[in-house]
C-alpha cells in the first residue's frame, strides 16, 4: 500500500502539474477545496489516470465520490478494485 | 437608432420531436425525450439515458451523404423558413444570412476516421469533410440558397444563444434584414467521454434543480429561428411570432469550466438584457433556465436569479430533462421553447424534479400551466462562464 501511495503522489504531481513535491502531499488530506486544492476539471485527469494507469473505469459521480477522497482513498479504491 | 428585431419562423428537431408542434406536445404532456443511449457503439455509455433523435435523419433531410449535425441543421432551418415564407420569395431569401452555434460539428466522423486508421489501417479521407464545426451553417446556406453572411459561433453551451445574439445585433444595426440563427450538435466520443470523465453524466437521467441531481444527460438536436427587422416583416405580412426585445452576453472570467459560484456574471447578463428591452424584473413572466443539473450550474444560476429578481421572482423551469443537454443547440432550442410558450400562452414544467435542492431557492414550475405570459427570458451558460440572456415578447401572430 505504501508503494502505491508513493506512486499515486508522483502521478498526481506529474499529471496535474502540481506546484509541489510528492513528499509534500498529505496522504489523508481531502483532494478538493481546502485540502489538496483540486477542482472539478482535475477530476477529468484523475478519471483518465485511473483508466490508463490502473485499468479502472469510473463512469459516474457516485463511484468518483468513493474513489477521490484522499490519496489514501485512491490507493484503497485501486486495491479493492484489483482484488475483486 | 436600433431597429426592432422579430421572430418570423422557428424550426426544431430533437429527441422531443421533429417539428415545433411535436415539441410543444412533448412539453405539454411533460414527456421526456430521453431514451437508452445506443449510438456510437460506446460500451461504457450504452443504455445511459440520452436525448437522441430516433427518426431517420438521412431520409428526413434527403441528405444521404451528409453527417448528423448537417442533417439536423438543414431540417430545422427548412421548417423555420417555411413558417416565415409560406410562399418562398427568393428575392428576400437571397440576401439572408445564417449564423449557427456548433460545438463539435461532424467530429464523430473524424473519430471514426481515426478509429479505422488505427485499427485497420484504412484511410477514408471523405469522412474528414465534416470536421469543421462550420460545416452545418454552410450546408444550410447551400440548401436554402442564402447568400448573405454565413458564420459559426462556438462558445460551448451558450453557442446557440450567442448565434441569436449576434444575428440580432446585425439586424438591429441595419447590417442585415434577415438572418437564420440557431444551433446544432450531435453526439461525439469527445463530448461523451469528456463529460463522462468529468463525472457529470447522471446515470438516472438529468434532474435539474433536484437535491439528488448528479449531472447532465447528453442530447442532440437543432433549432433555427428566422430573425428579421420588424419593418421588413410587416411589409411582407410575415407572421410575427415574437419580438426579441433584449439580448446580452457576459463572461465570468473565473475558471475554464466551472461558473463563478456567486452568479454575478449571469446577473450582469440579465441586467444588461433587461436594460436593452426597457423592461423591469417584474415584467418577466417566465424564465427558461439553463438548468443543466450539474451541482455547480444550478447553484450559480439560482444565485443569479435571486440576485436580480429576489422575492418578485417569476416561475422558473429547466427543460433539459425533455431534450437532454444539446450543447450548442441548447440555447436555440430553448429560445424556440420560449417562442412556443408565448404563442401558446403556457409555461413548460421543470421535468425530472422530485425534491427541490434547498441550495437552489428558485420559484420552480413543477407542472405545465396555461398562463397569460407576455415577456419571457432564456438563460444559456457555457463553459468558461460564458453567460447569455435573451428576452422575448409576445408577437402579433
């Protein structure tokens, strides 16, 4: 899980062109608003990232809400999907 | 001095019907045109409620070798011109121009080209003829013999209204006597997957202003209005369906997709259109909202309507559940809905609503209702905070 979290942080920095290093990202901070500060347009990058890099399709907001809680949330979602 | 601009014909083709009469009947019966999506062989979105036109567009238009957006545009434009000119008058028509809103044009053809190229190595360049989103306006000009200005506006979901806005300006200033104005869009993988990846497609079908809403339903369609100076319309005894009494366009200058949450940009568009029309908020009897059913749009739009109208708010409804969100066609379709509402003296319902979202405190119109309305307003809001407001006043027809 820790390796996956590290990998996701790196991908977030690269794909969303975040102005900070992967180490500076709080694993449990909310992705949106006052947490990591992502917005509705960044969701598109996250959905594409999960599809392209992990083969997981997210097609609606209900699924998105489960997945995009925090970096740990994304990692747990990927792990659960891979296991099922 | 600015000239008065009137509507002398309307045409519309969508999931809710292939003529103004069929469309009005759908609105009257509160019938949603959404059906399980079956076009574009997209396994991810097949079956999701969408506003697709079931009629055979190639047969209906007679344009067998064309693409869906061009066929939709030509069908709607012919209807509009037919209403305006029961007896075709080529002398007037030759000077007329056409301005359409379009987001993706025949992009689904280009996508098919790419798919064939990548999977099978086939290069069918004929498919690329429709790539320009300007192709529909050109198809209309060619089909109807319109030799005036021919332009295309692409400002996302406000394109159709902005086409009407620009055409109205041209007529008011004396630059043109008659313009066909409207919008078209059909499905493409870009819009389907784009909105899908933004998680903005509601799997249950869109529910504007509902507290459980989860996004839009995609749709396709076209609507065209014949706009004309009142002077020439009266001279030739054309049916004056409505007067376009106010039109305005503003930008939030806030974000690439999301509207500014306070609704200030939308409110400025409403004030500007009201100012031009000489009407005050209390004179507006119905607002056809953009109401896409995304969380952000409906909240920002409600804020704006509250800012301007406050306690004196007229009935508000979004008709997106009836048509789906037809992008560049939406503003034109809803302008036609407003013309039909004035003509038939009735207010269409906000279909798809169960519980009104408390964070969208608008005076929602739940049911279709006969009402002696004289002035109506249509709002259209595009990505990037591109806000359009049109005001229409009942005509003489």
